[in-house]
C-alpha cells in the first residue's frame, strides 16, 4: 500500500468522522429534550446523569477522532511531501 492510498483513506475517515461528530453535537445542542426522552424510554436515568454521559461521550469521541483520524492524516501529509 503506497502513501497516497493511505492519505486518501485517512482523508475520508477524517471527513466522515468529523461530519458525524458535528452532527451529533448539533443534535444534542438543538434538541436535548427529544434526545433525552428517546433514550429515557430505553434507559431510566435522571436528566443530570444523562447530560454528563452525553457530554462525556462527545468529549471522548472528539479525542478519539483527533488521535486516530486527524493526527495520522496530517502526519501522512507531512511525510508524503
């Protein structure tokens, strides 16, 4: 596998996961009551706990996104030149 294929792979991984992160954050910001009501039917937890879980999820997803998508993509761009 050559470096250009890896660059293309990580570029698309970064784009797709970035869109998912922005979409998830947007949904949780614009419709938090709807998201809570939907999830509370499956998991009976208090609203405060749910907010902490969602905030933690977004933070962890962002860290994983940066470490496993953005950093390898930038490193390959630098190494490929």
